C-alpha cells in the first residue's frame, strides 16, 4: 500500500503542489519586474546651463552630472568678441559623488522664487531626472536662496577641479545653449 501512495497522489495533494508552483512563479516574476525598474534609476541626471551673459565675451556653458558618476561639460567657442553657437565638449571619469549632489538638489530646489526677472541678467536652467521625477526650470541666480546658489556653484566648480578630457559631442538641452539673440529693430 505504501508503494502505491508514493506514485499516486490525491487530488488535494496535486492541487497543493500546483498552488506552490504558481506562487513560486509569481515571486520570480515580481523579482524580475523590480530588477528591471531599478535599472531605470541609472538614467538619473542633473543638468545646469547658463545662457547669454551681459558680457558677450563670456561663453555659455552647460554641465551634466550622470548617475554613473560621470561629468560632462560644454563651453561655447568665442570668436572675436562673441560666441558663435558652437561648443567644445568635455568628459571627466573622476568620481563626482552623484548621490551627494542628488540629495542637495532634491532638498534645495523644491521651490524657486522666479517672479522678479531682470532682462539683462544671465538666465540659468536646471533640468533633472531624479527618482523618476522630471524637473525643468529657467531662472535667474539672484532669485535663489544662498543655499541654492551654493549648491549650483558647487556643481559648476566640479569642472574646474576634475580632470577633463575633450570629446567630440555630448547631447545637452538646447533651450539656453542654442538660444539666438534677437536682431536689432529697423530705425525707420
């Protein structure tokens, strides 16, 4: 009788085994789903760009910090007395401690008082994708709190303190970096 029970299982036992197998498959699927979502976090970035300055000899610049601990920097090429809308691109593979800047940006830039713009001031753009939140705003530095200004200065100072290697190209937002100066009005 015992030999017979080893090979034959009751309907209840077969049903219980199916439930266990289904639960195990469900857990495996959930594991793969979460592992795929975590890979998306590797696309986090912080981008800051400065537009036209009052001094036409001052180049427009942009900087991107990547969650892969990479830094990308671009600087407008100045010919003669003004920028020509073409850029030099640089990359640094030195460690930048992305998570430290990510925490500062998420903490400091919840709100920006951008009500008092000065037409002659240099616009700055902050754009980021952090923890699946997208943010994009153009503002003037003088409207920021001292902590916000210090955070942005810390990010821009990275391009001075890290070893930069010239590269052919890296994609930056074009809002401020490719902005054109309006032409002069006719004098008639």
